[in-house]
C-alpha cells in the first residue's frame, strides 16, 4: 500500500503526530 505524500511528508506516520502537515499539504 502506498501512503499519500502530503506536504512532502508521508502521511503514513507523520499523520498521527503532526496533523498540521496534512492541512498544509492540502
């Protein structure tokens, strides 16, 4: 399974600790 790269950071792991990366990517 390929994790979507959001903001240049793999959401696979960073998503749970840094939610800000998700918003910045969108």
